[in-house]
């Protein structure tokens, strides 16, 4: 395929039509250029963070968008997200060995499959949070 034909396809969404993508791009163009909201009606603007409240969008000294929930650690958040990345809702409920097989079917890295292999054989897991608790990851309080 020629470069001219494939260049724009990679930048377009697969969830919308190209026309809808263009409409969305036009809608936010002013906000991107100005660096602020461009809504004429104030009620459409997002509310700013209240005085004295911490900003929930960014962690000043970290890379996790949205921060780290109370009671957990950045490493636990990343590990849990990595497990969730390789498991689908359709994989649940499942036992430890079934989850290892599901991850391997999706060609998950060996580190993910090895971590899932540490799960006890008997219990059935309903969601990724159950897996995190069974593996001893700190969870939010």
C-alpha cells in the first residue's frame, strides 16, 4: 500500500466514521489553540478543583494519571493494570489455571502468566480485584 494512502488511516479512529472524527476535531480545535475552555455557556465548563483540595488529575511526582488510591502503592496499581490488560471480562469467573491459560491465549508476557500461576488452584475469581487480593497486592481502602 502506498504511503499516501495509509498515512491518514493510522491517525483516524476505528470507532467513528471519518466525518465524525473531523467534527470532533473541529469541536475541540479552539480549546487546543487557546489552552482554555471555549464554551459560551459557563455551565458547560468543568468545575475547577476547590480551594484546599488536591488536584486529582495529576500526581506531581509520579506518572500515574489520577493518582494512587489510598491504601495501595504505585507498583501495585501498575501490576494490577498489567494483569487487567491481558484478561477480558469473558475470562471470569475462572480458577487460577484457567486465568493462566486465558492470558497465554492472548500472548501475555511470561511475567504476567507467571504471576497468575501463583494463584491458588481452588478458588474461583470473579474480577481482577480478587486476583490482586489473592496475590497479596495492597488494595484501596
